[in-house]
C-alpha cells in the first residue's frame, strides 16, 4: 500500500513524536503540564452554549447544510466585521468554514497547481506551508526575525521570485511568535501583491486575542485590499469554540467563490446547530471578549515574569496566547523539549514544528490555569532549568 507522493513530501510531523513522548511519561505516572496545543480552555459564552443546545433539538439541523450557507450567519458576519474591524463586505464575499484551518488548506487546492510557488513568512503556522505542499506547490520561505518584529522584508525579495509566485501569506497576530503588524506593513503587502499579481492571504485567527487595548487591524480594512485579498477568521480562539469547528473567510468575491466551489465538492458546510451558535456568538456583548483578553494577559504576565526570573529576556507579546523563547545553550528545539518534559514534567512545542527557521526556539501556549502556569515555572526552577546564551 503506497501513500500518495503528496504525503511523502510533507516535512516530518514532530508533534506526532511529541504525543508519543507525552504518552510514555504518563504511563510512568507523571503528571504533566501540557502547554503544547493552542486549544483555548476559556469556556464559550453561556448564551452560545444555550443556543447550541436548543438548536440540537431542531430536526432541520440534522439535515445537510445548504451550500449557500446561512443567511442569518452571513448577516451576523457582516455586522461583526464592520463593528470590530471596519470591513465592509457583501453577502457574496463570505464563505462559512469548518474552522479557518480547513479553509486555508482547501484554498490551496483551489488555486495552486503542481509546481506553483508561493511566499510564506517563517516561523509559520504549519497549515501555511503544509497545505500548499499537499496541493503540489513549493513554498518559498520569507525569513522573519525578532529584531524586525517578525515581519518579512518584502523589499529584498527578488523580482523573478515574486513574479513567479502565486500567493503571499501573512498572519498577524502570528502563531507561533505572537507578533503583530502595523498598518504600514499591510499597505506595503497590498501594493506588493498588486505589483506582482499575487493573491494576498491574511490569516486573522487571533484578531481578538490582543492586550493592553492595542487592537490589531484587518488587512481588508485598508484601501484596495479587497482587489487581491482573502481573510480567514476563526471562532476557536475568540469564543473558546475550538472543538466546534467554525470559521469564515471574507474578501475578494472571486476568491471566495473559488473556495466555495471546492468546498461544494468536499463537504456540506458546518452543522446547523453550530451555525446557530456561531450567529449568537458574533452578536454577544463585548464584555465576554474583554474578560477573555484580561485572563490571557494575566497568564502572559505570569509566564513572562517567571521565565525572566530564570534568565530569559522575554518581551511581553501584545497578542495571541503564545510565548516564543530561545532554547538554552547546548540544546536544539527538540532536545530542550525532551529535557523540559523529563526533568520538570512541562511540555512545550518545538520551534522546528513551525518550519526550519523555528529551530532554536520553543513555543509555550497559555492554555492552562494561572496556578498551573505558576507551577510550571516552579517546576522549572526546582529542576535547575534556566536560560544561558
């Protein structure tokens, strides 16, 4: 039984190895503090859960969803995008998704052919390069580094490479680094995409997970963006609905229609009860979001202050619930993950899982309680784990 070549071309999936390591430690009776997967542990709003429960009892929601999507959800998305990000969109500029990851990967199949290239900043969310590889394309890595705010330098990209590429992916706030992008960067990215006839993909999954009142801007809120841009949104991080698999894409009508076209051949859209709950979520009062952000900001402060007490010099990220740190001297990403696991029972994600340029760093996800994060720091201290360059 021979796997398709598209699977053999994928980079090694280090998170599968990590799952095995965690399972082995748990068999030994070790209690782990797992800060790997970015699965939020804040609960969805009560009114959203109540809507879901009621909708499950509605017989129509057990039937297939409409390819055209829900008029009620589309209206809620239009209102949400205008209110939160000052994006003006029409109903034909929206497609419902089974989470933003699904949409990102399927969009690759809608536009990328065998041998095509695209521009991908790195370190990156794995779907940004794995989806295109599955579609037969070749990602061209745009290096990003901390001293440049983890922003790719579009000015240094060779013209022949830019002209050949079909897409440019940007994602701010960024997983795994927690970086944000200023208006000027998006304006440059829009001009760059138009100049080189590129599709501009904006992954905006962490739009609402920001701190100290510094709200990220949407690429689509800027003049001319809709000519080239499609933007992906997620209910997972915003409303604690990661397991519900709900999201949406908005933007250029032609790009949206192409994504819808490929989805009509692959699925029937989200479960009707989840659609109803998502509609409710997008219309709730902002108090829920404010409390969610305050909770993660507190965890951020606990973790960063704790790491810095162990020798790191970590700056507090202004968005996402991730902390991206260098590994101590003498380790690579995976060996430090194993060292931290065996010595302290704390599990983090190796940077190499976010592309080759993630080597030398690890990502900590703030997806456990304040007390558990404090305990993680305490365990590291007791195990003698500290940072040295």
